DNA sequence: TCGATACTAGAACCACGTTCGATAATCTGG
DNA sequence: CCAGATTATCGAACGTGGTTCTAGTATCGA
């Protein structure tokens, strides 16, 4: 069978003869662009421009924009993985899992463009898959069924992903341009909510003050701990932080 | 101050004189396109074509593609909200919350293009905000601080969002075209995983069988129940399904 | 009847992803 | 050292899509 289309982008892996460019250079520049101005700012032309080359050259190294994005994600995930693997990981499994999830979250805060892509390619070998394995490995030390373990990792990754999806949504252009303070932008939520009829929106009025000074990380940790406490409960452990301590 | 740009799309709300088109017609057609072929299939030109009109007319009703997408989401969310509000909601608060989350999830299964957009616009009045309120209202009946309530709703919404992000990622074109079975496509994960070195990937080998026959809904419910059990624990309630039953 | 408003329509502009063929640099075998 | 093959570079050109603009048509109030 003929392959669907030629992909010269598969292996420029051998020693390059004339390495004026390289896959590393391409990925590096791509990450720079992403870091500077977010996902939509990564265009093939812009990337070629930064590399001082033509668009055709970029296509020699990657098969398209989607591929480029995937590789850029994998590229930075390498660093996260190293960070996670630095520690021994001998403590309580759930605590370890928590630490890893937090590390992952911090990486997404630094690079919101990781968005919800960063755990998408777990079908083939790559840093996403290794990360997934690393997270799950902690669960092997818990008394759970494989299905429960699978669900647990999914759940924990899900907490990070949903936070990432939050962080990843580009703020309005006015905020990026600095015309409007981020504080003011977020404060608008609270202002709008307070203007609503309390009879119709009792919950929003209940939480509006808590929301007004909200902190993304705290929010993430709260969600994570709910899940982890559910997990501890499932594994027959004592609950961790955030659970009610006083007895019945 | 002059407004940033004129937006005639703000209020075609008064009685239209010649309603050959209407905002309802536009949104209806948009939802049709989205349902048929997913988000990328919704183009302004395509939409205009379906409506038998020009692109300019579309821009009369919406201010751009982003706005169109937001309105389409809000449009279908109206149905979900009605579904959720149909029931009385007098039972256990966490059970009610669970029921709502499941309803929301089911809607996303039906329309994967809701993706992770469907809870994005909670700054202004709209069905997203009402949904958010509806979910949170259940928590008013629990003994929690407002901050805890805020975090809890975020967490529950997060579970739905991350599942939605999973469902929303378009399968490869070959699957859409029916050239490759969805079963086979998913089975590839398991096949690849089994080919990995068990020493390096012990976790993947542990769960691969569980993963192979995995069901999206089951997966969602598992994550949801972990979170909800964490919440019950926080509120001083007895745990629900999925928690270990035998006492110490 | 006349102007104003609401709405239709599509040409035109621009940015982008992608393809393609021409070309050059480098390697390999002889 | 010389061909031919391989590896890599480059930008013109194509198609698609979002958005803007301008010209036009219908409907209403006065």
C-alpha cells in the first residue's frame, strides 16, 4: 500500500550535513514565539521569518502546523518530566501524585499555550506518555484495581487539563495590550455578578466575594485535593488536607 | 469616547421588517453545521451558503466567528438548562449536583463541539452563567464556606470540561471518513502500549486491559465520583458510590 | 413623497497553511 | 576527481477563510 502522503519530516535524524537549521532550532524558535504571544501567534511564516529562512524549509522539519505544535509541546514537556523525575518518589503515593500534578500545573501556568494539548498524544511514545506513566506508577502502590487506577490517573490529569483550559483562554486583546489591567478585567466578573438579582442568583451572591480575590493556583489545589481525597477514600486511606477533621 | 468599532450586531432585537433571515435562523444553521461536521466545518461562507445569502448578511447578525460560536453554544445550552431545571431538585444536594453534571456531560457527548467553550462566558448573563448558578445553588444547602463552595463548583465543572476536551478532539480524518473503524483507532493505543517494555512502563501494562475496553461515560463518572466523594468528605457527609465500604 | 433605518449581497483585502518545482550543498561510489 | 543520488533551502503560487467595505434594496414614519 502506498503511504497516504510523503512525509520527509519523519527523520532528519541522521547527522545533518549543513546544519544551518535543525529540528532543535525550529522547535526552539517555535517555543519562543509561543511563549511570547501565545498559540495563535505561531504561524509558519512568522517562524520562518524568525529563523531567517523560507516557509519551505520549515516544512522540511515538520509536516505541518499541527505537527509543529505537538512537537513543541513534547519539547517543553521534556523539561517538566526531568523536573518530576528528579525527586525519588518514595513517600506516600498520593502525596507524590499530588506533587507531580502541581509541577505539571506550574508548567502550564508558565506556558498557557500548553492548553489542553499537553496530554493528547499518549498513543505513541513521547514525553506525554512518560508523564502519564510516571503519574500512574504511584498508583501501583495503592490497593486498587487496574480499572480504578486508570480512572484515577484520568481524573488527576483531568484536573490539570481543566485548569489549563482556563488559563489557556487568551484574555481579550485589550488586556494583552495593557490598556486594561488584568485586575480590572477579572474584577468585572464580580461587578457584573453583584448587579444581578440576588433572588435569582443566590449562589453567585454567596461566592462573589470569594471569587473576587480568587487565585488560580488555590483554585487548582482545591479541585485537586477533592479528587485526591476521593481517591484516598477509595484506597482505604485516611483523608488528606481539606477534609473535615472533627468527628460525627 | 468612541467605541472601538461599530457593532451593528448588537441588537437586531426590535421587530424586523423583512425577516427573510433572523438571528434564530443563523444560529439554527450554525448549530446544524456544527452538529454535522464539527467546529472547523463552521465557516462564515459555508453558513452563508446554507442560508442562501452572502457573508455580509451573516455579519449583520453576529460580529464575527467567535461571537457566532459563543452564541451557538449559548443557544444549545438553553436546552440543557431546561432539561436540568425540569426536575425539582429536592434530594441530597450532592446527588443533585451529580445529576446535573451528568446531564451536562450527556449534552457534550451529543455535541462534542461544545468542547471547552461551554463554560467560558460566565462573566455576563447567559445560559452558561445560569447553569453555573444552578450547579452552585445545590451547594448552598451544604455546610461549607463560600470559598469552599466556589472551589467545589469549579471542580465539578472542571470534571465535565476535561471530559469534554477529550471528546472534543476531532478523531483523525480517516476515522471521520469511515475508512478506519473507531474501535480499531482506539485499539491502536492498547496495541502500542503492549509493545512497550514492561520494565519501563509498568503502569501502562497494568491498566492496558482496562483501557482497551474503556467507556467514556464510565470514565467521566469515575472522575466525577472521586471529586464528589472528596466534597462529601469536606462537608462532613457519608461517602457515596465508589468509596471503600468495609470499615477498619 | 422623502429621508432614515434595517437589511441584503458580494467583491475585495489580507493572512494563513500548504504544495511545488527550481536550485544548491553535500555525500557516495567509482 | 567526477557523476549521480541524497539532503536541504527557498519562495512563488494556490486555495481557503475571516473580515471590511460599499453599493444597493426594502420598509417605515412623517
